[in-house]
C-alpha cells in the first residue's frame, strides 16, 4: 500500500476486514461453544440456561467461564449445590474442561455460514485482506481452521485470545491482525462480528464495525431453526438485536456476512468524505 503519514484524515479505501469465527464466518447460530459451557456446568451439578451460556459469548473462553460464575443466578445455584459461591479455583477447573471439550467438538462446527465463502471472495475483489480473531485459544483454532479451510474458508491471518495479553473487548487481537496483514491505519480496517464484545473490540481498536444479527450468538438459532420462525417473530427478534448493537456503537448492522460486501462500498464513500470510525479521534 502507499505510505500514509498521519498528518491528515485517511480517505480510503478499506484495506482489510477482520472477521470473528463462530457465528460470523462459521457455525451458524454459534452452537458449538454454547453446548460445551452448558455441559461443563452440568458436570459440576449446576444447571445453566441457554441464555446464561450465551450472554458472555465473544470473550476469551476463560473469561466466559468467569463471567458465568459471576452471574447472580448461576452463583446462587452453585451455592445451593456446593454450599459456597464459585471461586477462581472453580474457574480454573471448569476452563480446563471447557478447553478439552471444545478441542474435541469444534471439528463438527467448522462449516462456513451460507454466503461466507462468496462474501470473502468479493472482499478480495474489492482489494481487502482478510483477518480473523476469536475467543478460542490456539489449540482450539488448530482444530477448527484446517476443517474450515477444507470447506473453503481460510483467512489470510487469524489471531486467538491466547496470542495477546487480553481478549475482547481489548483491541489487541485487531492490532495483531493489522501487523500480520501489514495494514494501517486502523480506520482502513473493518471489524465484523456477531456479539457486543466484537463491536466493543473493533471500536477500541479504532476500526469500523459491523454487527451481524441473524447468523450468530444473539439470535442463537441454527439455519433451519431461523428459517422456521414465523416472519413477524424473526423480524422482531432481529430488530431487538440490531438495537443492542446500535446501542453498543456499531456503525453498521446486517443479518449476516453475506450482506457485508455492499457495506464496504458505503464505508469507502464515508472515508472519501473524511469520516472516521471515531469522529473525535485526533488526526
């Protein structure tokens, strides 16, 4: 790319997209990790709901377990079984179990969401490099990524929560993607994900953000289950998810990755007008 010196606004174009993995690029409905979190707590005698298992999705997986333990509802059930609230030693034990189960199961949740392979091909025609980041560890991604590639999705760079000092909502995975892709400034990059944590991560990194409402964790349904919903109910649920993403600061919202190539064109237009992801950011 041409050398950019930060003494004027960056005026485009977008040069890279950083995609989340589960619920964004693969595993429609983000079904793989949810089942594992429910099973891990069950093994310790505590029943957790689907909503409780999904609420912290997008975080580094140990942070996810920790967040579930801090939920008042989960802690109360844990205390009813164990006579005390869960502590950090419980988090350590359950995280190790979570990692083992995810490593075993992710190969079955590696198929790209419909339209992902085509969207990535269009991104590349638009001149974008493709990065990826995830709350999964490197051991987990080493299982997921080769199987996903076999189905046609292989990003140019992929960063895990275990590769950086801290996972989402910290921006470090996006920064490391920028380094590996050799793309700058950060407003030349777009973060695409299906959780509030994804949006927060992208904003903290100074990137454009796109939140996905239908394919990911927030709706939390398989492709078939989503298709079976009455149209009015589906519209209502997607609108509620969109509102949460907008409140979190998402610049754009779409149903799935299949909608995103046209959004890149909109961002390019915004950049040519001198707009930036954070209007108050210094030049």
